[in-house]
C-alpha cells in the first residue's frame, strides 16, 4: 500500500512536467492549429541554458526567470522568422519545418554542451516534512511550481487585457483583427509563452533525469499523451491530462510488477514506458480524438 | 535547350526516334550501368566498401520511395517509417538466424509481414488526418527501439544484443565478391519495385490515391472507397520501406534495436522531402542524400567548424534541420520538383 502511494505521488510529480509541456503544446495548437514537435527539444535547450547560468555562478531561482525571458525571446523569434511565412502552407510543410527545428535544437545542444550527461542540483532544500516518506522534496517542488505556473497563466489570460486579446486572436482571428488586435503578434506572443512554459518544464525535470540532449524525447511523448487525453484544444484539460498520464504511467508499471510477482508472468514494466505512451496516444486519437475535456469541432465542406 | 530535355512527357509527344534502344532506354541503362560498375570493380577501381555504400544508397531510395508513395501521392503524413524499416529488417534477420532461410526467400516474407503491420497500423490511422497522423506516427517512431527490446520476443530478437546475419556468397560460382553480388541483387530489386510503383501510380488505383490526397471528400463522392485505399496504401508503403529494411539488414549483416531509433524515421522523411515528395525520381535523389549525409556529414561538419573556428562543434543533424527548413521555403517539392519546374520553364521560354 505504501508503495502504491509512493508510486502515485511520483506519478503526480512526473505528471506535473507532462502537464507543463502539454500546456505549452496546447497554447500553440489553439492559436495556430500546429502541433509543435520541437517543443521538447526547445525545453531541453532551455534546461541547458539554466545549467549554464548555474555554472556561471547564478542561483537557480535567478537563472530560471532569466532563461524564461530568453526562451520567450527565442519562441517569438522562431514564430516571426520561420513560421510566419508558412501560415497558409500545407500541413506537411509545417510538420517538416518542426522536425527541422527539432533536429537543429538537438544538434545545437549537443554541439555546444557535448553529449556527456550533466547533473543539475535540485533547487529545493532536502528537508524532511510530514509525508516525506512518500514523496521527495524535488518531486513536491515540481508539483508546486507547476501549480503556481498554472495559476499565473490562468490569471494572465483571464485578468489582463493582453491575455484577453490573445484569447480573442486564437478564437476568432478575423473579428479580433477588426477589433484592432494585432493577431500576428498575438500568435508570436503565444509561441513565446509556450517556450517559456517549456523552459520551466525542462529546468524542473533536469535535476530529476540528468541533463543530456535526448532527455526530452520520452517526456515529450508523454506531454503529447497528456495533451491528447485532456483534449488538445483545452488548456485546463491538457494540464489534467498531463497529471493523469503521469500517474497512469507509474501505476501501469506498478501493477505490471504486482502481476509479475503474483503469477510470474511479465507483461509490462519500466522498460515499456514509451510503448505505453504510444498505446495511450493511439487509443485516444482513434476513440476520442477530442480528449476528455476538449470540444468537438465540426468539419465544414 | 528544349531538344535535349528528356522528361518522359517530352518524349511521349515529340520522340522522333522511337527505335528499340530509345524505347527501352531506362531498362538498358539499368543493365549496362551496373555491369560497367562491376567491371570497374573487377579492375580494382571501385572497392567492395564502395559497393556497399552504393547498395545502401539504393536501399534508402526504396525506403524513401515507400514514404513518398504514402505522403506524396496519398497525402498521409508519416514520421514513423523507421518502424516499418525495423519490422522488415527483423523479419529477414530472424528468418535467416532462426530458421536458416536463404536471404532471397526472406524478402517476400518481410514484404508480406510489413504489408500486414502497415495495414493494421493504417486502420486506426484512417481516422486521423494531418497533424494527428503525424503525431501518432511520431509516437510510433519514438517507441520502436523499446518495443524491439520487449522481453517476450527476446528469444527471437536477442534483445539489445541484436542479430548477426551472414551474407551469402554469390551463387553458381560467379566470379564476384559478396558485396558486388549483393549490389546486383539490390539493383534488380530496386528496379522491380520502382517499376511496380510507377505502374501502380499510372493505373486507376493511382488516380484514386491522388484524388484522395487532393480532396478526399470529393474523391469519395466520385465513388472512391477512401478508407479501403488509404489503409491499403499504408500497407503498400510499409511493404516498400520494409523490403528496404530487410535488404539493409542483409547487406549490413547486423540488426539491433538502437539502429532503428527516431533518427532513422527522420532520415527517411528528410530523404523524401529533399528528393521530392511527389516524385519517383525524388526517391532516388533522397536515397543518395540520406546515405551521403550519413557517411560524410560528420566529416564535413568537422571540417567546417575547424575551418571557420566556430566555438561549438557542428553536428550532422544541424545540416538535416537547416536543409529541411531552407527547402520548405525554396523548393517545397524537393530537388526533383524543383528540377522539373525548371525544365518546364525552360521549355516554355
């Protein structure tokens, strides 16, 4: 039983990261209908930036905001320079450009910082607290940071005029343009915000998994799974989906382990995490493409 | 200039020399060029290693052709063709390793296996379009190495150790080295598969496939059974890429889960996009590109970074990425598409 609680708590902690990535994916999807395959590598790149600032002597909590600002700038820059000309391009062109970005960030990170694994110190103090037998300080920290980010973003989109303008631009670009909103810049801002959220995800997960250019591949896959489970058109749903797949990932491995001990038959374990994500993605896409919280879109001829 | 262009369209209309040689020029080239290469190999001008490289180019061309048939002619995006490449390679390797089949007999088996796997994957994929299909196949590509390491198939796949395959010597006591013999085999199979692909696209089926790509709803009102064609096309595409995978395993003499990482799927995609996504010639160009990049990008990037004293080490993937993005702006139809457009313009002026 204790192990079950531990696994669930660890799942929630991983889920927090998936939720952040899913949120970043949804932000870009809602406004542009694009699925950003480079999101994970961008987050990985941001995590390297954080590590670099720490190497230069900065405190983690000073480095993180700096990196968020930098990532925001990178995100805006990519949207303005690379994706702007492709707004009406066929899906294939857009997907190919995203794959191009993915490989570029991957190669840049490997080229600048080499492929050797780097340890990132956890920014959270190793103190014991009630329930610390079930969850580590860093894991709890990841969950808290994610929730803080969520509330900050929620407040931004609900309470500020800029947030309102961005929502308008995403929902109905034509009317928003008539109301005097610069839709193009709103899209670029959305990209910047997504990159900044991704930067938090990357920097938070780096202490847990070690820093290396491949670190985000499997995390991105779970981010996709989370976004799909929650509904890729719904930010709140994506966050819930992220937590759900995080817990699901650990529980499947846990029960696989239980079954193996009980019956001696190995079905699924830690080695099948990516396969589980693949199955989640395909199942959701085929059975309920709008996810748990997404809204149904009707296709017009 | 217009008289020297040899596009198929031009020759169909204006070919004055309809002689036997001209009519079958591609087939003759296919026989003469490999034989010349073999002769050069006998004379010691081309090493066995270079024959291996040539074979790999052709193998990648077949793999790229599979993706081009699916994406370029049927409009279904796949980021996960490395998976089918892996299925083909493993089918061939397991049959050779466990059942002792001769290599040539494993190719139809790999083809059949990949058709089935591709068809089955194509069924759920029917409901997916554009970005969603890209996403599903992306997930497949990322998960492939892990699936190959699954514990219950380890007796067949030998897990992370991979399978060693041994090349067979040329039959009938032909005076050829193994690499030269395999090169001829690969050329023959590639010729067959390109010929089938061309005829498929020229047929009623091909027109239906292209109609689905251009407007699936309009195609279905015209009586095209969209889901049937799309799933079948997924199977055929997987078959092509799978045969390429089987050939790769055989000439490379080794298969292991980590040869089929996400990078492989990307390489196939890059080949298709660079070569020309809606052109059979694009597959040839793409195959050459993939092999050349794999072989020389490392050396090239190292040379560049040392020449201009960059503070960072350039990596081959950087070339992939930059090539992809630049091509999408300048030649969205790839090199083959760009050349065709250029020829058309030159003919008009």
